[in-house]
């Protein structure tokens, strides 16, 4: 009798699976088609030129990276240095 109860309990557990909170368990084929379209569109996307400020900031960051400061602090300093520069100095970038 005990064995029968165990089998029934196991059967009931298998019969009603738990639902996961993740929605990624079942995906519709429509979503995968849309993703493939988006990926192919991204591949054909051309990057635009970096702005002079971005060129300056990357150069500033590389030069001052060894000081041991955090990246956020370095970029704040780069922005302050950029604002202090004259237009003639900015034209180099």
C-alpha cells in the first residue's frame, strides 16, 4: 500500500509542473525572425566619425590612466580641460 501512495504522489508531482517566472521558456518563431532582421540591419550600419571631443577624451584618458584615478574622475577632468581649451587648440582634434 505504501508503494502505491508513493507512485501516486510522484505521478501528481510530474503532472503539475511548476511554472517558471521566466518568459523565455517558450519563444514564438515570429520573434526569432525579427531578431535576425535586426541583426542583419546592424551589420550594414556604418559608424560615423568620432567627434573632436571624443577623440580628445580618449587621448586624455590614455595619457592619465596610469595615475590610478577612477575612470569617472578622469572623464570629469577631461571635460573640464576641454572647456578650458581655446578653439584653435580644439581644431587639432
